[in-house]
C-alpha cells in the first residue's frame, strides 16, 4: 500500500531490506547451522590433536570409531600406545565433556532468556549455577561422611542430582521473586540473583570448614570452573541428563517464540504457558546442574552464544536453540584447549578464560541496551 | 465482499454469552454481575470510564482471569476450555504489546498462524494479505521494535487476523475477534480503517467484541453496546437504545450532548469549554 510506505520515508533509502521475506532469515539460519556443524567437527579434532604431546589425530579417528564399535585391549596395530592412551582416555573424554557442557550452558542460557523475556538472563548471572554449586559441594564434601548413605545409593549420579536440585530450587525462587502477574522485572530478577548467589555462595563457603585438604582442593578448582579431570565416568554421569535436555528443548521452540509476545498473548495463541514454564525451568535446572557438577561454574557461555546468534540468524527459537548447542560446544572445546595450552604444562581453569572473554561482552550488551531494559 | 446477513437468534451456540459474570483480582471484586449476549455477525462495543472493569471483563473472557457465573463461547463454558481450543475460536488484540526480542514484522504476524501444515508460500501469502489489510503492506522485513506505537498495534492486529482468518470457516463455527482498545494509538484515518475492518469481519459472519474509548466511533460502528460503570453493567442493548446523551452522561459523570452535523451524522460533544 503506497500511503503506508510513504508515511515512513526513512526506510525508502534502504527499501531493498524492507522486502526481506520470512524465508530469507530461515535459509540463513540453516546455512549457519550447517557451518556450525562443520566447525564443531573441526574443533573436536583440534581439541584431540593439540596438547603437550602432538598426536596424528586423523590417523587415529578410524581406529577410535572401530574401538567404539567393538572395544579391544591395548593400542591398535601401528599406533603408539602413548598416543592411543592420550587420545582415548585423556583428550577424547575431555572434548566430549566440553561439547556436552558447552551445549548445555548455551542452550540453558537461550531457554532462560526466552522464558524471562530478557537477553541478560543466564543461569550463571542469576544465581542458578551458584545454587547448583551448593548442591554439588554438599556431596563433594559430605559425600563420605554425613551423606554417605545417599552417595552409595546414587553412585556417580549423586553429585549431578544434588546440583540439579540446588539449581531447581534457586530457579523456582527466582521466578517467584522476579515475576509478578506474568511480567518479569529485570531489575528485581538480577538483584534477586545477586542475593541468591551470595547466599548459596556463603553456604558453600561454610563447607570449607568441614572439608579436608583433598576436598578443599577439589572444591576450589571446581569453583573456578574446569574440565580438568574429565574422564569417561564424568561423561557418563552428565551425558544422559544433558542429552535428554538437548532432545526435549526443540519442542519448546514454538512456545518460547510465542512467549516473546508476553505471557497473556502467548496463551491467547494457544500456548499452555504454565506448563511451558514448568518444563523449561526443569530442563534448565537439570542441564545446569549436570554441567556444574562435572565442570564447576563456567560463566558467560549462556549469555554470549545466544546473543551472537540472535544478531546473525534472529531470535526464532527453532533455529536459535540448536545453533546455540552447536556454537556453545565449539566455544567451550576451543576455550578448554586454550586453557590447557596457554600456561602449559600447568593448566588454567577454563572459567577464567570464559570470564575474560564473556564479562566485557556482557558489559557491551548492557551498554547497548541501556535505556531499553528499564534498568 | 460478501455481506451476508446472519440472524443471530437462530443459533444460540454461535454466540458469546455472559450470565451473571463476576470477577475478582485477589480479594478485590472488580466486575460484578454482568450479563450480555454477543451474537456472531455483530460488533459489540464495551464502553465506560477508565477503571470501570472493561479490560478486566475482556481478560476473563479470554481465559486470563477466572470468573464466577457463566460465560459461553459457541455453547462451551469458557472456563473449561483449553488455551488451544480457545485459540482456534478467537484471536485477542491486547492493549500494549511489547516484544522481548527483535523479531521482524513478518515473524510477529507468523505467530498467529496456528496451522502448522501450511506451506511456506501459503504462510507468506497470508502474512502479506494480513499486513495489507491493516495498511502495512511491504513492512514484512522491518524490525517490530523500530515501529511506531500505531504500527506496532496494527502489526499485532495482523497477527490476530491470521489466527482467525475466516470469520466462518468450513466447520461452520463463527470465529471471534476480541479487541482491547484497537484504535487507541492510531491516527484518525487508521482508526477508521481498523473499525471498517472489524465491522467487515462481523458483516461476514464473525463476532467482534471491542473495548472502546471513542464514543463517536462506537456510535458509528457498533451493533450492540455494553456500558460499564464501577464494575457494574450500567446499560446494555442495541446501539440506538444505549448511545444517547442521558446514558452516556451518567456513565462518564460528564455532560455529553448529541449533536447532529452535516450529512445527518451524530456526534457526542461536551457542550461547553471544559472547566475542571
């Protein structure tokens, strides 16, 4: 309609852009996802190859595939036992764990931002990771004493489950505090997150007094966030929870898209908002809990990844969620590879690297959005 | 355009009925004992001063708030219908619509397309048609957050139209538009455009319930009018019976005269310069 476009002359100069149709952003999103898939494979190979010992990774990949199909003792013919052990028992579990944790953190961030309708919501920022950390720390410190019976019952799942419960309680509290009449106040949310984070952090701090030396070291290193000590047992404890979450989350896409209109309007277009919120909170708490339990508090992945992707492919959750999983996995493997080479032979906790990159990024978003968020 | 006259009295199941509806928020009663019947094929306007319970009433009819009494849409009690079932039968235009992420106009409108079997071309065509209807043709790729208030409101209306596109689709059940102050942030030309659009939807057999502030637009376009005051129903009936200076003066506690202007149209005006 001519009079409608005439009333907004400022778009006339770039009217080519105003003709963008629904399909273009979708095509872009698919291309970006394909690219990220390729990037993930490349990052994983790099993660296997790079380290104090250089390993001919491409030669080893077919052997690894065969080994997974039918495991055999010892190194395959023509492969150094040292290379085989380094790749199979040290680097591969670490790369796999990095991919799982990175995907879980990025997707948790994206879901939480959709749920709270704000690009700054993230399990790390609003204290959910701290709550999960308290749950995990309880079992790290008291697992052999006060909680020994629970520990023996749940085995390797005790710490992830405790972290899940800790994260769940914090998320529910946050939602109750930050949301009123279907509207989430960002200021309240962030402030409540600070308070809850401080409270759970203090409780975790109390545990220091009852921890022995080994537990103390575990606790401290783990608190900074690290994938060191990754092994197949840790992968086995976190993978089921994270994979279930990654599998379920695409079913929330349409609901989260609807939620951008607000809770009332989302229900008007047929979305069962309360059910959506319950499922989303449960999944985020579970995945955050599982990640925190195996790798501690790795921050900012959940903020940076979805934000970068929204700038590129737009906020449609059908593409944002899977793309976040892929990019999150890539970034965390890359950061971890960096963390174990930058001060080699020592290791830097990966949380330091993600914070160095992520915190300025977070400030940048804040500055860009200042005045828009009503903070 | 098909202007088919539908006799609402023949089939009560096609109507929106409220019987002694009362609504409380917390323990505060907001709306008390409201009864009306809106027929498909008609535009029902809900008017009254600010705080009289108009929006609250609409929020109860859209499943947002619980109510006492009975309210039926197409013969089914609203309180017992799922969000999905209600979404098939009616679209809701909210008063304020802020969007949390930078969606494009066409992505916002696409949220109203509930039929997920539709192909991409079909969806894009429908989105463009809806945008053209609200006077926003060519706005598909614009970012919603960059639009003016009035453009945002019309984008939302396009989304609502997509949700209940056919006033009476193949299943024979009329569809409904619930509009909360649909023209509040529009200029006068677009006010008329949107009111014509709503009236046309009703004329084609759909139902329209609109919360209105503009009495003259109400007098011009509504078939029936419900007047609210202090949470109660002050008057309800046909446009001609309700829209008179006596009822409106009582409703708003403000002197309103009916003035006939050139071409025979009637306008409600305050008789003297306002002294407050």
